């Protein structure tokens, strides 16, 4: 028996996803349609011993080819062997829903009409002549209030009946489009001559699409029909003739006829009682869509998103991180143990991969809350209101009202994260605005950039200055405000420039804003969607992250130290070990310390005891640990015995040596690595931006994660020795001040501006690849910010140096450039074209 496949089609906010969840339960999964980034929701259910596969098509208002969602929906309806198509309709908005229904009827598919959300319609006083609607459209109609479970069994039975009968609904297109009758008859005659089209596609639908000038249908004909050239030429003639005679394009006429037919059907078959007062949704909209109160309310919603997803989501990582740390600890235990100054490459490699993946997994609590909140906004009906409130402003810069949430999550205020921000662009409906948003989001100040900002500000901008009106102000506060606002002044004009240039010909969907009524989201729907999106994120990104992490490991690890340098460190180690063994000789607690392995075991034993103390172990556990090696235990904790105390002092010196040696080896390995050599090779060019080779290496390391900038600088500016003792109390700020006397506030300002614009980190790059579905845009998102960041750094450093400016003075002058550009480009109003 052939597998039965049904599809759910409907407009956004009609309850289609709720119907899908009701039919399939937990038996569902997420994939992607080939060539696009639209989620493919699939599930199945069993009824009367038969398995039925369900496809939840993307929500769309029409079946044109404006957006990926519309193309995907149409392609599934044309090419999948569907037993039934359920058109989920919003019963409270019959007129709006019928616009899509009429297009589905044109496609001659086995159609079932599901008047969903009947409970909402009843509350609004809406009644529908269901038998009359079925007769009018020639398709079976069922009514459901799926959130209450009403009508579910009727819908399942209608699907079973349709699967058995295979009756295909149709629409007399010549009656719907009387002014196109001659053109449609002529085109249908030509199309019927093509044997490859007969039975494969609805001929009357193809004719209508040709009159609409649909490019996807034209491409389909070129690939399927031998006489496509003559058919397309004839369609072009008919379109031109129609526009000359009627004064309107054929596609506008077709759209208008559908709207008029939908309005006529709704007027005849749906009635609404006059309510004593306006519906609740309308009364809420008077406030949340108000010209003045709407933006204020949106700010509270945005703050709630930021607080719950980042603040509370970050708090949840305090509980999830120990689990991830436990995985790392387990890996540390089972991997080959390190020597005194050498770490086995297998250990380094595995821990490097674990650390990279842990950094990614640590975002999951934030993502889960984020995706759940997005589902709440979608299911409640407030998401279209966000677009309505902000679209007027953001559209001036090539962005969209629904770009607001990703921008907040990305760090329009200090402390966001570009990865969930890019993932949140899924809700932006047209390709041009979505790409403009994705390509500019990494320029916002994510929380991973903050450590470097605070490091440089703390070192180079700690003077008090006198400013008009403000009086005496610390430079640090001013620079932080500058960094916080300059990113937005980069994003807006760059988005506008992109939309006017490389994105100029990208498709833009019409901005349709008929507000759906508000609903109370279901817990099952919200949690289910959050889990689906989390799984998709983990599955698609982590494998790529692991692969790229391998490449970075190789670049930072090889070719390694020369044999001469390895021999040098080995000799240093042997001397340090021998000094300790000489001190332990003839000591009562040193009788088990006879060679290097014994010394290493003592160091590892001491580290184990320190971890035990950090964990808050009980006295009983401490005693049990001591019994595993009584002599070692006496050395590391006996403060009364002179011999034990002397050995512990020598042990601390050996541990200091080991720490310094490992740091020096790591530094030298980085210096000698492929990535380190690249840093030095770039220095002749990067010096115009004020970057030395150490800064170059730190910048290159940020490709994996922005946090790497500070950790890499910490490895490069190593702790120095002073009379055999390391200055362990020195902070990185102190070491940078002492070891980089040539660096000035102007260097720091150039580096911070580069960091604002610098290429996205590895997880963000992967998220961009996932969301755009394009390697081309992923590379664009990498190289364009790199070039812009270098230009900004060169302008500030070289320009400031030529003018004799300090970093603080250069900051004020540079600020005027993006500010002026933002104002000027905002005044240029671009018209949306479709």
C-alpha cells in the first residue's frame, strides 16, 4: 500500500502549527527544503492501521514567488504525491483566508477546507454558512477549534475520505478573470500541445501564472516544454496588450479579482453580530500599536526578552556549565596525563575540541528561552505588531520592523550575542531585509567583545577630563558610551548601503499587516517549537564547529618547537627537578621521591587535594585522600613539621617553574606556529592600523571566538621572572603596560573600532551559513567587516597620528563620520519594489 502524504497549508497566525501538533503529537521532526533555509516540519500519525505523513507547509499569504516560503509551498503542492491538502483557515477572518484558498483551488489539488479557530469566531459573533461555503468552492469543509480539541476527529475523517476518493477541487479561472478569458484560452491551447505538461501540471493554473509574469513558472516551462519560447513570447504579448487596453498590469488585475471574489464570498456566507463594544484584540491594539505608547510598550517587551533570555538564561548556565565541565573533567581523567613541562598532543587536541563544543553548548539555556519567547510572540499574535511599530524607521535603512528583536539580541545595547541574533532573523519575511539584518548583526557589541574593551579602556582611558555641561568626567564612562552607540551608527548606514547595492535586486515581500487576533499560546506548542529549533541549531552547527576547530588547532600547534628549543626546556626541567630531589633527599617524607615520575606524581597529588578543597569536601573525605599517600599528604598540608614545611616550599618553587615553563613553551609555540608567523607577516601592513604582531595573533584567534582576544594576549604577554620567582600577582593590564610601552590610547582606540567591525566569530559564521543557506553570503559576512574594520582602524590611527591627536580626541572626530552618514542616508527614502 502506497504511503499517504498530506500537507497543511495556510496563512500565518491561522493556527496551522497547532493543527499540525494536534495531528502528529510527538512524532515529528525538522529538516530543510533543498536549496533554501525554510524549515521543513514533518510528522506522522496512525489511523485505522495506516501511517499518514503530514507536511506542515510554511505560512504564506499567497502562492506567488516573492519569498522562499511561497516558493516552497507551491513546489510541494506541485511535485509531492499528496493524498490531501488541508487549507487551515482563520474562521474569524474568512475574507483574508479565502485569498489563499482561491489560489489553492486554481492548482486543482485534493483540497479540504478547515475553518479553524471557530472558538475565536464565536466570541466575535461571527457565523459562517458552512454547507454554502462547501457548495460555493466545491470542496469539503470542516470546522475546528483545535486548541480545545473540537473537530479533530472530523478533520481526520475528512482526510481519510479525501485520500480514498482522490477528488480534486478546481476553479473556473475564466469566470474568475473574465477580462483575461481570451488570453487564458489561447495560452491553454498552446500548453495543451506540450505532452510533457499534460497530467503533470494544471494547465489553467500555468496560464494564469504566465499572465502574472511569474518567473518561476517561466523557468519551469523552459525546462519542461520544447515550445516554451513561443509560449512565453505569446504570454508576453498578451500581458502587454492587456496593460495597453485596461491601463493596469495583468498581475494586479488577477490579485484584485481574487480579493474581490474573496470579499464577495465572505459577505454572502459570513455574518457578524454587531458587538456592544470593540473586540478585545482591537482594544489592545489601540494601546500597543499607538503612535506614542506602542514604542514604549515595545521597549518593555524587548527588555523582557533581553532579561529573560540573556540574564536569566545566563543564570541557568550556572547549572548547565558544571555538567559540561564534568564532561571535560571526565575527558581529562581518561586522556594521557601531562608531564612536567609537556602535554601529550592527543590530550591537547581532545580538550581543545571539547572546549570549543562546550562553548557552543553553553548557549543552549539562552537559546531555549529565546526560542520559547519567540514562539510566544508568534502564537500570541504580537510579532506582526512589532513589525508595524518599527518598520517605518528601520525600512529607511533597508531593514524591517522584525529586525528589532535580532538587533537587541545581537547587542545594540552592550552584552548581546550574534549567534542567537542571527538565528532570530528567521521571522523576517523578505529576503532583502533578512540579509541586510544578518550581514550587519555581527557589527553590534556582543558580550564576547566586552573583555577586550574593558581591558583597553582600563589601561589607556583612565584620566579625568573636563567637558562642557558635564564638568569633570572620567574618560572611561565616555568611551564606554562611545563604543555602545558607535556600533548602531555603523549598522544603520551599512545596511542602507547594502540594500542599495549588492542587495538591490533581492526579492522584497509586500509588507502585509492585517493584524491577527490575539491568542493565548499553548505550553505544548511553545515548548515543542523551542526544542525543535534547539535541535536544529545543535545538529547543523556543532559538526562544522568541530571541523573548523581542528583546522585552528593545527594552525596554532604546528610546526611546534625546534629540537634545540625542546632540548633547552628539557635541560631546564632536569635542573629544576634535581634541585627538588636534592632538597628531598634524606628527608623522612621524601623517601618516595627518587626520580622525575615521583615528582610529577607529587604535583598531581597536590593538584588533586586543591580540587578537593575547592569542592568543599568533608574532613572524612580529606582523611581518606590522605591515606592514599601519607607521605605526600604530610608534605602538602603539614604546617608544623619543619621538614614537611621546607619540602612544601621547594614544591611551590617547582610548581612556579612548571607554570612559567608551560607558559613560555606555549608562547614560543604560538610565535613559531603558522598562525603566529601569519601575525608577524601581517605586521608590515597592520602597523598602519596600529597593530603589532601580538595584536595580529590575538585578532586572528578571535575567528574561533571573540573571547580569545584577551586569553591570547594573556598567553603572549607572559608573566616574567624576577630573581627566580614569577610575578604571579601581575594582572594582564600591568603586564601589557610594562611590556608594550610604545602602545598609546590611539593604538587602543584603533583596536577597539576594529573589534566593533571585525569579522564574526566561528559560531556566528556557521549561524550565518545556516540562515542564509549560502557559502557566498557567509564569506561576504567575513571579508566585508574585515575590510571595513581595517579601514576604520587605519583612519583613526594613521589619521590621528598625522594630526597629532590623542585617542580620546580621535574618538570625537571619528564619531562624526558615521553619525553624519546615518543622518544623510536616513533622509534618502527608497521605495519598496516587488
